C-alpha cells in the first residue's frame, strides 16, 4: 500500500492485540507497526480463557513486555464498553498482570515498568492516534490536558496504582473535576 499511496507517517497500527506469538511481534517490528492493546484481555479474560486455550496462551494475552523488548510503540485502551475507561487501572494491569478471578500473576515476563505503562496511556497513546503534536505530554504549544493525582504511581506499591485518587482533571487549561 505504501507503494501505491505513499505517506510519510502512516502509523500502521494493530488494534486489539490479544493472543499473539513472538514471531508475530517480530514481524510487526519488521513492518514498522505499532500496537494498541486492551490490557483487560489479560485481566478479565485470562482466567476464563485458560480452560479453552490453555493457561500458557491465556496468560500471554496483551503481550506487551515482548513488544517493548522489540522496541515497538504500544498504547493501552479499554475499548469501552468492553472495559471501563480507567487509565490507572490499565497501568496497574500492565505492571502487575494478575487475573481478575484468580489473583494469580499471568505471564510475569510480559509485565512492564510503571514508567513504561504511564507512557503507554499518555505519550504513546497520543502517538498511536496521530495527535501527539497536540496532547500526550506537557509541552509548549500543546493542549493543557492532564490529571492531578493524589500520589505518584511510581512511588506507591504497584498493587495500589489503580486505587490512586484523581484530585483534578484539567482540559484546555480549565479544571473540570
């Protein structure tokens, strides 16, 4: 398609990157693709899917650690109404990778750091959507859209990230919450 309709920045994105293989991640890297995945596939479905596809495969849903190791841009989404739009919970899932029913860690090698998971819901999400010139980071010329949290997610127990209260939400330099 690039040969037929060339574009400098096409942002080839795989949405809903659920059950995958290492070979697919490597192929995606070779193609210059990026990923937007729903971490709730792991959290809400891994325990349920284990009986049908096996615990190993179910535990590798939303294989973000592999993607990060391949240096692929990854963003997180909730795909509402599939899952609730709770960015801190998405970070919590990416960092801890526990099953909702069992509480067991699923695919521990696929966990990512808090810093990386925060980037996935901010800078990398804006990049995935092609609006990184407007939002995603706090920089001169960008919209002043951000939240004020009650604690630094990098400094709390990783299991407590999803419970950090949001104190304020600022959109376009206006406090709306």
